[in-house]
C-alpha cells in the first residue's frame, strides 16, 4: 500500500458490484493572492493557527483573458458522450508564455434540455483518478432527475489520464516498486526501500519534466474554474469524492463567490500536515479492518478465526510469514508482504470487496497468494497485461507538491513508529514507512496545511462516513466546521464515501440539494 495520504477511485471489479475510490494534499502552485476576504477585509485568523487560503481577486488577470475566451469544440466520442479539450497555462504566474497544457474533458448532456440547470462536474478522487473515465462509468448510476437536469462533466486534471499524464517508471520497475518491503527490519532493508523511493522520484523527474512542478491542487482548481466558465456556468456545481473533496474545497477557498451546489463526499481535512494525515488515515484503515473482522467471524466461511482477536492475530501471522518468504501465485510474481498489505487495504474501501477478501485470505492460508495479489493490482491500477495506468504516478506527484513530506529521513520514520503502531497495529508500520517517499521528491512542495473558510459561499454539503478507512470521519467534521457555509451530512456505516453507493437517506438528501438547492440540516445522520 503506497500512499502518502488518501488515494481513491473506483476499483474496476468493485464498480460492477458497487463501489467508489482515494489520496490527498492541498496547496498552491504559487503564493495565494494577498487580498483579504471577498469584501476586501482581512480574513480572520483560523482558530488552529493554520494559514487561510485567500480568494482570488475579483478582476480576472489580463493574461488569463484569452484562456477564458476559448471556444469548446464538443464532439461525439462514445455512445451518449461528447469530448473536448481546452488549454490552461502551465504556470499561472506566467500565462501566455507559450507553455500551455491541454486538458481533456467529457460530458453526458442533460436529457431534459428544456429544464437544464447547468453542468455538474464530477471528480472520483486520487489524486490521479481520471474523471473522463469515471464519468463514463458512473453516469448511468446517477439519479434520473440529476441526469435530466445536468450535463455530467468530468475533466482529467493536469498530469492525469488524458491530460499530459505524468509517468515515472517502466512497468517492470513499477512491479518492483509495488513489491518492495515497506516494513524494513534492518539497515539493508531500509537502504533498499530508500533506493526504490529515489528511483521512483528520479523517473518522474526525467519523464515529466517541467510539468512536475505544476500539478498542484490549487492549479487544478484554477483549471476547473476555467472550465466552469467555458461551459457557460456562472457558478460551479460539483460532486467530488475523496481527494475530489480537497479539490472542491480548494476551489471554494479560491472562488467562494463562484460556489454553486457543491458536494464533498469522503472529505479530506486541508488543515492537517502530512504526518498527521498519515497517522489518522492509518487509524481509519484499522477501524475498517475491525469492522471487516467483526462481520467475518460471524460467517461460516471466515478464514481468519472465530473472534476478532483471532482474526487480527492471523492477519499479523500472515504478514510476518510473507515478510520472511514471498508466497507463490498463479503468475510469475510471488506475493510479498507489501502486496498483501495493499490487497487487504484495497478491500477496506467497500463492503462489496469483503467477500473477495475472505476468499483471498482463505486461498493465502492454503499457500496461494493469487487473490491478494489481484486486489493489490486493482489498487495500483495494474492491468492483466502488466501495464499500469498513470494513477499512482500522478498521485505521488500531486501529493508531494501539495504538502511538505511527512518525514525527511528514515530516522524520523523510526522515531514515529510507536505512534503509528499504536494507532493502527496492522497498518501503522507500513503507512509510516510509505510516507517517506516524498522526502526524495525532486520538486519542492508549494503548499502547506491551511483552513478553508470560503466566506460568502453558498451552502456546501460535506459527507462523512463513520467507518471510512481512507478519509476518517473526523476529517469530514473538521472540514464542515472550517467552511463558513458547511453542512455536515453523516452516514453511520462502512466503506469509503457514501453518495451513490447504497444508502437511500444519503442519496435523497444530496439529490434534493442538487435539484432544488435545499441543503440538508447541518448534522443530519443517515443509517442503514
């Protein structure tokens, strides 16, 4: 499991069964404008001492006018969908200098054009998730009323999918990276982990070039505002999942007067530093494992014992066995401890994968690691032919730019291990070591933890799931509290994100908001 913060999208296998995915960050590719709040008054200092993200000036900078004046050329690309591209400046500090990035977008037009409300932009998470692919996969599952009233729109953020994708490693080297030991026991294993982290960073630098310094979330949010204008909307209507909540919150902080109906589902907390985010996320996965174990031991086919304690002990024993000796699979790739950890973590994102995990653990108990390897491959977006999508490359590139690294060297990780192992006995150690990756990043981070107030914005609905593994529920509560117009909508349940999964109460509340503008009461709780 190789993430620096939440990373998520929809795993292909789970999408058919019902799912929705994650990683994170928050910052600016350039210093925020020095203007105060929307009225020009100084913004109040946040209570926790974090740096506020200021809104952009009301007047559009002259250098951006040509970009906002583009004409989109939508063309049919697949059944029921239209595609287009638009250009954004590589560096918003120097627009029009000839260094542009072409971004890809897709839409499914509203089915009731006479009563169309505008465009509803969607982002599945990541960072690194392709919104153009996501919209195609998810559009038919949206409420008929929402599909009738909105064009469903997605764009691949810079560095992602079809928008100048960042790549870092050849596929065989990515295999090695995903399999590398992330629970090192001695100096030689630590050195080996540092070596693969440095190789990954160097590969990104060599292949991505100058783009690597310009894939921040703030830049993506500014790109999103440009698309908002180009599709003809006065305000942004948006549903962001997981990391998509961070993108949406960043947008709201930059453009509060342009906020329309915005839903942030599986929310991230932009006020957290990377280390704190990693630590609380480790606890989130532990909570999710406990929920899985509690469910599993009630079933006749549970492969990890009859009590929660037995389940945890058997998982620990499996990881230790794999640390000593990788397990054979049906492929030429043996299952390593790191891949087993990743496979288990993948199944924590949605209860739809719990049966797959039970089967995979049972198979592993018999000495075959194929099931856990398949789950790990889904997490890393590895195809059966051995090729990787750019998800994890973009994921690391955005995260390492958005926040200073959790740790600067192996000694700092070692010192933090007791805290991580206390918070998450099964996931803490690996999540601490995997957070070392950004220490070797070739581009300096441009962002920092900050609160987002979005003063003056229309109501923003923040959705949190109480046992969410990747974006812990506390993050949703924090974000809703930061936002001046935040409305917390809670799902008392399992899995990552809530809207559009299986809870009628959540879906009805969000759909009413999207279609009628009435935000749910702050603090509303939905249960199964």
